[in-house]
C-alpha cells in the first residue's frame, strides 16, 4: 500500500526537501554496516 502511494507522489518539486536526505547522513558510508544499509534501504537507500 505504501509503495503504491509513494509511486503516486508528484516528482515535480523544486524545493530542497526533495533531496534533504542527501546531506543528512554524515557518517562515512564505508563505516555503515551492510545490515544497517539493508534496514534503511526503503527510506535512505539512494544515499547509502
């Protein structure tokens, strides 16, 4: 259900909220355990 709802979100946003996660994770990506990356994939995958 969530997956369907997310797919319907309008992607035409010009505000910075669209990429806010890009700079939110300050931990070196190499130090993030694979298990943690898997758990966070749905909400932060493209930035891990």
